[in-house]
C-alpha cells in the first residue's frame, strides 16, 4: 500500500499526466486506431469534473472516471445512452429467449473471429432474478487506470471505494461497470462486491469477452 496519497477530483492542469496514463492503459483495449477518439472523450470527462485521481505528492498514481448513466452516450449503440444500454442488457440477462438481437449484433461485429461463434452467459443474482431497473441517477464507472509501478498496492480498491462514496452522495442506488471478462479488472470489482450480470463475446479486438457488473449501494 502507498503510505501517503491524496484522492481528489482531477483538474485540467492534470490532463497531460492523465492522458499519458490513459493511453498506456487503454490503447491495447480500444485499439490504436480508436484511442485518439477515446482520449477526446476522456478530456471531456476531466473538464466535467467526472474523473477522480490519486496523487502521492506530485506523482500521479491512478484515476477513475464516473458519471450518471443518463449522461453517458453509448459507445456501441448510436443514439442511446448508457442507461438504455444497461436496461437492455439486464433484459437480455433475465430472458435468454430474447437474446436474438444481441447475438446477431455480436455475430455481425465478430463474424471473422472465433469462427463466428458467439457466447452469451447470464448469472443468477439479485440483478437477474428481480425486475431491477436502472435509475437515471445511477452511476457508471467509465474507466480506471493505475500507474504500472503502483499496481497491486490496493489503489484500484481505493478508487472504486471513492467512486461508491460519491455515487451514494449523489443519490445513486447502483453502480455499474463493463470490463474485460476473466481479467484483473473483473477480479477487482468482484472483490469489492460487484456481481456479474451478463458476459458476451468475443467482444474486444483480442477476442476476449466483455462482462457487465453491478453493485447495489
């Protein structure tokens, strides 16, 4: 654990360090051809005050971006907010027989990967056995990144915990996230109480899956 650190909202003056860490963290996930557009969206989040960061003196240790689900445009479904996308995925998780559209969408995107085989898995928990709906003021974790030399020191847990605190203060009932399946990110969120809701893929360019997770606050 890093002995001395400060958690605060990121400022525009932090942008240079933040963007460098964002590129290090997400270029392999978003793809080199998409990272510049992703950085522009990340800059918008910084300007909105929606990114928190951890500093030790003047050294950036990590960051996490959060916003209301109703304020986030979907990066995968044009014209929809993240609130609408999550509600749709909750529906797919509860009713497997209704997954034809989701399956077709994934198959169209990744027909050349995995021999065109698509897998969609839902998990039985409070999100899928009850008719839980997303509220407009629920919070979504957009991104989280830790400086490589400080990974494994509990900073991810701290940044997620701070996001939970801010979400509760703003009236959110649930915190949602999408992350790579079977990854360190998924393990982090599960350790702090998030539950997997829907796993689908292959989704990312490297053939790995995406998992939607949630935590009631």
